[in-house]
C-alpha cells in the first residue's frame, strides 16, 4: 500500500490542525475536506490544494478515501463516524469518542462489524513527554508509586457548548492515568462547579483510586486565563514532573531512598535530593498521532488508542458527573 487517501470532516480549530498535518505528511494524499460552512471549507481547501464539500455523504460517495478524521462537535461524532464506517472507511474520531457510552458502543460495534480501523484522538498519548514518562515508569524508576496529580486549566472556550469540562478536558487526564498506571480504577469522587458556562460544569476537582492503591487527582477548569497542562507522579524514589505544553520532564530525587533505603528493614523517609532535567526530543503530538493512525492501517495493526480505550475514558468521565450529582463516592 502506497500513499493513503485521507479526508477531514469539520474544519474548526482541531480540524484545521489535522488538515495542516495531513498536508505535510509524505505517506498520505489529502483528497478532501468537509464542513457545513461553505466559505470556510472552500477557503481552507484552496489553501491546501484539495477538494471541499458541505455534505459528508456526498464526499464519501464521490472521493476514493482510505481514512477520515472526524473533527466535528462531540454531539455529531456518532452519526458522522457511523456513516464513514458503513462506507467501510477507516476512521479517527477526535476525543471524546461520543457523548454517551451507548453511542460509543454503537460506533465500536459498527467498526467491528465492518472490519475497519477505529482510533480515538487522545492526543496526549502521543506527546513525547508522556511517551518518555511511561517508559521510565515501566522501568520502575520511581519504585512504588503513591500518587499522580494532573492539572489541566484553560480559558473559557467559546467553541464548546455541547459538553462540560469533564468530558472535554478531564477525559484527557483520565486516559493518561489509565495508560500510565495500567491498573483498574476502583472508585472516583468529584466536586464540580458551574461558574460561567451556560449549561455545563466548568470546574472539576476529581479523585480516583486504582486497584493497586495508587491515588489520582484531576484538577481542571475553563476559568483560568492561562493554559496549564502538567502532571506529577510521586513515588518511593522521588517525583517526575512533566509539562505537556513545553514537553519538559524533570526528576526530583528522594535522597533518602537513593542513599539509605533498605527494603528488608521496611523503613522509609523522604529528603530533598538532586533535580535532573530529562532531555526530550520535541515533536508535535498530533503529527505523531496521525502517523500512528496511518501506519496501523497500512500494517494492519491495532491502534494505540482503540474505541474501547475511548469508551473506558468516557465511562470514568460519566462516573465523575454521577459522583458530583449524587455528592458521593462512586464505586466501580
């Protein structure tokens, strides 16, 4: 299989990024884009020397397409993805996979039935700093992990009206926690608030406990006039601190563990040790993600982020909403 023919549906902020990256990849041809806004679609198509449509059904019938990125509003994910899948075309659905678990299940079942690749756009899995962090956790560089703290703060996005901050932002951290910790989430608790959003929560403080007893904290909102994307992982041997935006990773050593800890005696202390900056080869996560999507099609491999991964993250997000509404811990 040589170059794949790809298309993008939805030319908002994320759709434009997909279009830009596809245009610069040497293993695909960007054959078409689609958006209900004709003037916007036409303008972007001319910029990238491709065809444009305002009706995705028409595009799917007229063009020879191997893969499509779905970048429309979340409430349209299901109907758009289902149409693509029924045309037996591989699909990448931007996160979250759908509005509800029921819709996510329908998309997954349809993809299985038609034997096509379904990938969910949880972009942070492809962030070089997360890739490095996961490698180091897998090598047991922290020893026993105690806690993971995730912070994802943003100004209010005018584009998001169909879901709240849990499904739009916290779902990133839910997926990353599941990916890095690699243990079942056993219970969650959420405190939320609705300060300026017209119909959904725009602030979340969420806690999770994993089956291996690690604690997770997610702090996210749409109320901060500066983007913050950070994760810290604390364990026996120290702490990793990563910045998703700058792709910087630091290790803060627990000097006591490095010099004195004797597992046989079972005594542990914590003292401040050296700080090490870990060099990361920086690259745009979306470029890595789209390459991974194309390569899984070409090589007939399972996507790194499957439909089930997307559904699991959405399921935990729904449990957070349930916890907030009922004001209680939700046992999974």
